[in-house]
C-alpha cells in the first residue's frame, strides 16, 4: 500500500511539473509575440513565421547556440554578436524579460524521427 501511495505521489508531482513547464512555455511565447519580436524574428518550430524581408535569424534553435547569460546581455545591448548589438531594446518588465530569455534558451532544434531505417 505504501508503495502504491508513493507511486501516485510521484506521478502527481511529475504532472504538476509538466503543467508548470507548459505554462512557462506559453507565457514565453506570449511575451515574444506581445513585444513584437515576430516583426523581425521567426521561430518556425513554435509557429512564428518570418514576416517581410527581415534578415533577422530564425530562433528555432537559439538554445543550442547561445547561453542564457549571453542572450540576456545581448538583448540589453551589453554584448555584441558578430560585432553587432541587438537593434531593439526590450520594453517589457524585468519579470517578462527573464521569462522570455529563459524560454528562448529552451528552444533547440528537434531532429526528425526516422521511421524508415535503411539497412
């Protein structure tokens, strides 16, 4: 009986963790959209497609390329990338900035699942 209760508790804890993570992901996406980051950047893996002729990169894999500390400094114009500073200052709150950057670094390219293996 104790093992069953422990298993149920562990499952519930996992579900709460997954739900909280999903809420943070949704909040990050919302902040990205509300702050008009989509005016320049695409995140195709998240359903944000490139608008116009912007040369800004697709951020679908940004979490594999940049660390959170660098990204935060870059977006606040404290760091440069390829000798360039980010062109726009983030206008949201500090809390939104943290949620946004924490979400962005979770974005990593997803490898396609190969269901047909060649022999």
